């Protein structure tokens, strides 16, 4: 009656329900805040036993579904140390699934395609304050196993939580990001407004202000010894009325150029000037009066 074999796809499928809690509810002395920084969950040891008996592919990836709200996401597994019937999820993952503490979640094993492209939208303009956002996101995604379109993931950087919505993933809506070469793109942050560009209106020249003409080399020089250099007075401008008109050349002939130099006229020579100069030809003077000595 039941001789038909069970299909192989169902034999290799892991599916069960757990009550989920946030990582802060995980009992133990060790702080497991590292779980909040990624996209992996903690499952009970019985899940590992069941998965080891199934011929599943690695890495282990799971689909989480909240049947009450019809919300789903995908994740990896970090450890198998939870109590039986319980699994621990990051807080951001519980928010995406609209789950409360102790809510039921369906966990199923899945095979996802390797990611080639993803696009994120920061949920706050504060994300723009990061110097190199792509490098920060790449480092944070090392703690994730897969991405689902529509999820809002949370990353921790410089002791601050940044939320990013997964806007698009290729080649499928849910992809694996383990050992992949994925191109990352960003959308404008939620609530971001581009700064308005203010164009400067040229100011009109004010009436009454005299325009100055630039004159080169009008400054004064400085000496290395600190002494002040004598400043020559600026030349007095020439009044047009002081300029005398030249005397026309009445002897001008066509085709002849005459150069007239502005020199002082030479005094005319007289007859006395033409006489030849003879040295020591003058008369001498005596202190005694002429007339001879008295006897």
C-alpha cells in the first residue's frame, strides 16, 4: 500500500518549528553580543543530529517564516547550543519577521544562488558620515550568510547601529553571500535632502564710488637692513597750457626730411672772439705808484 518511494527532495529537506527568543535571553556566562552583529541564528543540538543524517548541501542555509504575519527571511546557523525546542535570533531579524519573545517560527533548509549584485538604502542620513561606507559594509557582511530583498539589516560600526534596507539582490530575491564576488550599490538614505545650490547674484555697482585703474609697479621697495628708502616725489602732471607749439619750418621741401634738435642757440661770434689768444700778454700791476723814488 505504501510501496511508492519518498521523493529525494523531501528526504533532504529539514523543516521544523521552534520558539524564538532574542540573543539577550540566551543563558550562560559568556556575552553573545556577536550574534547581534550578523545574520546567523543559534539552534538546538537535535537540529545538528537531524541535519547530519540528511544529505544537505553546505553551507547550511535556512528559511525562517512567521506564518501568523506571512513574513519570511533567510539566515545561516552559528552554533547548536540552544535549549531543545528553542532558537535564538538577532533582534533585527525578529523585527523583520514581526516576532515577539517566545513566538513560533518555521525553520526550513534551503539552497540559495550565489549573489552577484546587491543594493542597499541606509535608513538614516547619518550613514553618510562614514568615510568609506562600502568598506564598512563589506566588513560587516562577513557575519552574514545570505541576504533577502526587503529585509532591514543592522550593522555595528564605532559603537553605533546603522540600519540598511536590502532594496535589490541578483540573481534572485534571496541569495547566498558566502565566498562570492558581489557588486554593492547604495541608494539615497531615507530622509536625505540634497543641499540647495545657491547662485551668487552679481552685485550692481554702487553710485558714487569712483573706479580705480590698476597701475603696475607703483609700490615702494624695502631694504634688507630695515632702513627706509628715500621716496621720490611723484612727477607733477603737465598742464596742456604749458606745452608750447613748435615753430614751423618755412624752408620745407617735398621729399626732404629735416631733423631739428631742441638745443640752445649758440651766441654769435664777434670780432674780438676771432683774435688769436696769446698767453701772458697782459699788463702787470704794482703796489707802488709810478713816479720813481724820492732822493
